[in-house]
């Protein structure tokens, strides 16, 4: 377990126990299968999600009466760390279910919505997806084209969403659309609703242990009660993304631990000219960079958890952590690939898998550049986004 600065000691006792428990589950149940799932692009989604539910990994911060455990956000971050240490796709599945589906239902939904959907989502018996990103501009949600037209006691939804985790297998979608007044609202769209379809995106070379698709809304009619009554404006979906980005900041450090440990094991056991290659200065330089970036990123994630649990976390802090931690994890995976030489390009080792996954994590839920501009605006008060 990589923890050079003993950052885990800053977690509470219960949170440390959560991290240990999830690590044991990941190592015993997921690690032996993840390479095959990724190679075949064939994640057994329902089996995996039910397993996550049994371990309390889906929406753990949700109140107990709705199936959650009311865990701290630091505990949630620790869970995401361990899942992404295995694979970014697994963390993404849990993150979307908890932060992007269960969170908006819990935060913006009616009591009926909470009781109808949250327990099944928490157990993994139901799978949800989150429809915000559109084909013409994921970084500009204000330009949303999806519309929700009021028609008597119904809403009629029309539009397209793209790059949606779990949409091809989801039982329900939380879809964001502009109503007749141009206000962004959240809507629950169950599978089987006429006009609702979810084509799968094929031929991915990243997040292959994750099911990705579209959401097509072709005059999709749903009851007006399916609108999340507490939603209103872009702040609603962006609040969900803030929660998800928090988990990514933790998860990326799990991926960085995985590639570091693989590189350390490889370079200390592989010999050239009669000596382990880890005895070379250039190799040690790369290993030190990996360990240093991991230490700094994990300390940032732990502090971010403390701030969030204390109600003090800001969106700018989340952007700093997501931006930094994912980028250094991606760079670390590339360095680890170099250290493994030719063996680094095969999925016999996890490095290339993590590297390719992190290319996507670096892009989604706010690209590196978008987060740079978010933080820049927060620091200067000047908007460079538009």
C-alpha cells in the first residue's frame, strides 16, 4: 500500500476500516478478472453492480432510510480510490450511480422519488445513468438543446445525450433538459418509455470495462411527476458534477498507486548488465516522481474530504484536485509504461490499461483546460471561459 506521507492516518478510524475492507474486496473479487473484462470489453454490469451494492459502494452518503449508510464523504473518496486502483471503469460505474443518479434524486427529488428508486439503486438491483453531455459541446452545458415541453399532465422530451456511462443497460436515466421557460430541470426517464433509446458506443480503446452509450429522446413522453421538483437551473446538474469530481480526485490516486507498484516491482526484479534496472539513476528519477505526485495528490484528496465533510469545500478546490490528480496520474502511467519497456504495451500488466483509461478521465467531467479556466476565474474574478 503506497502511502509515503502516511496520509491515510489523517482519516478517521471508521474511514480507515472502510478503505481496508474495500481493498480486500477489490483484491479478492475484482483484480483477478478485470484484465479479461477490459480486453473483451465485456463487463458483467449487473453482477458487478450487485456486488458493489452488497459492499455498500453505491451512494454510501445517502441516508440509511433510503438504502445508504450515511457515510462521510472521506469514506466515499476512499472507496473510489480503491475501485480505481483496480480500474477507472469500475470507479466510474459506482461514481455515476452514487453521485450523478442517487445524489440528484436525494437532493432534488420528491419523497416518492426517493422511496421508489434509491433503495434499488443502492443495492445495485437498479442501474441508473446521467444525461447531461450533448454531442455538440460537453463543456458548454448552458447551450443545451434537449427540451422538455409541457403537454397537459406530461412532459415531452426531445434531444440527444452522448458519452453516457451505463446508458445501454440502465433501468432509468436522470436527464437534464430546458423547460418551456428555458430553465434546466432534471427528469427521471424509466427504461421502456416510448421514444427512449440508448445505443451503445462501440470500438472504444479506453474504459473498456465500462458500458458507454447515448441517450436518444424522440418525443419521449413522461408524467409531470417525473420532474425532480427541487431542480432548477444549471446549478443542479453542476452540483452533481462537483460531487462526482470529488470522487475522481481520490480515484486517480488509486490508479497512480497501481502503476507505481507495477513499475517498482518490475524494475526491482528485471536485471540488465547484472543489476536490477531500478539501480539506475534515470529509473529512480521516474519512480521518485511517481511517489511524489501520489503523495501530494493523496494529501490533497484527504484534505478535500475534510473540507467537504465540514461543509467548507468550494467548486474551485474540487477543480484544482480533479485537474491536478488526474493529470499527474496520466503522466505517471506514461512514465510507468516507459519503465516496463515493450512489456508495458501488453495488458499482461495493468499499466497500459490504466494509461488508456486515464486519457478519458482526463477529459470527462471537465477537461484539464476547462478546470484551469474555472480555477483561474475563481482566483482572479475574471471569466476567460467565453
